C-alpha cells in the first residue's frame, strides 16, 4: 500500500473529520472490548462464527488503514486523535490483541504511527506502556511490516533533517 496516495485521498477537504467519524462508528459497532466478544447482529447461530470472523477481519483492515493514513503526517495524526474515541478504542482492545501475531502486527504499528504526535502519544501513554511500542518497533519480525518500514523511514528523515 502506498501511504502517500492514501494520505492524499483522505487529507483533502473535510475528509480527515469524516474518516475519523466513520472509523469511530465502525469500531464502536464491530471492535471487541475487554469485556466482550465482537458485537453480534441477529443472524442465525450458524452464521455467528462467520459474522465474528468478518467483523474481526474488517477491524484488522481498518486498523492498518488508519496506520497508513496517519503515518508520518502530523496533520492527519491530529485529526484522528481529536475525537479521542478512535485512539481509546485501539488502546482498549482485549489484551489478546497485543499477543496474537496477526492482531498485534496490525495494532501496534498503527499505535506507533499515531504516537508520533505528542498529543496522541500522551493519550496512548495514559492507556498503555509506550515502551512496549518502541520494543515492538525494534523487533526483528516487525521489520518486515510495510507500516513499520515507513515509520522508520520517516524517523530517519526527520532525524537527518535536525542535523
């Protein structure tokens, strides 16, 4: 995924606000929290597993999309963080989202991308340990993730610009 194309698409006009509202609504309807499984609709019991699987898949994809929308872009980071509900939802997903490989590989890079903004870092730090995010960023397996690569490129570029 080319993050610059994604950012151009969501960075124009009122899109950052609309995007944040859409993400918050989808998370509120489909993301699990510490006390429950993903929200269920009234489908038959036989479709319940598929519904839960589709909800989780959509939430994972949405988390990754949020990461690519905000990575190395302070303006879009602030737009997503303003509503707080998106960041709070990401920080309060069940603990197994931090240890499951598939889930953590979606969630942690997005939280790292958001934490590049001081305001977002403060919000995230109030809910979880920021050291864990930095440790993940240095993990050998994490280096293979495109979003982690883009984050590190952005940090290197900012660091070389300060010299």
